[in-house]
C-alpha cells in the first residue's frame, strides 16, 4: 500500500496527460481526413461551437455551415439535344 499512497496525488496529472495525448491524436487524425481548407474551416468552427455551446448546437452549426459553404445548390444541366462530335483521326 505505500506505493499507491505515494502515487495517488499524481493520478490527476496522469489522467490529464492521457486526455491531452488522446485529444491531440484524435484531432490529428480528424484533420488528416479533410481534403481542403473549406472542410477544415467548417470543422474548426463546429469544434469551437461544440466546446462553448454544447453538442446539439455544435452539430447544428456544422450542418448549417456545410450547406452554406460546401454544398452547391445549382442543378446540373444535361443537354441531350446536342450531338457529340466524333473525330476519326
């Protein structure tokens, strides 16, 4: 028991260090999954709202930001009347 008594005051430090390493690893992996700066900006804004306001508002802000910034609302125009030119050369 003397060893446990000696180490017990440092449990908070060990726990905090473990959480810091885990947060860094998760953040690093999450950022590597994103492909462009728009996605990184949305993720950063969503993380900030998540940390300050909570999970539901953070998720809602991420969805809204995705549709405002990333999603393209213009419909795709397909013109079936134009014949494709074929080159034989």
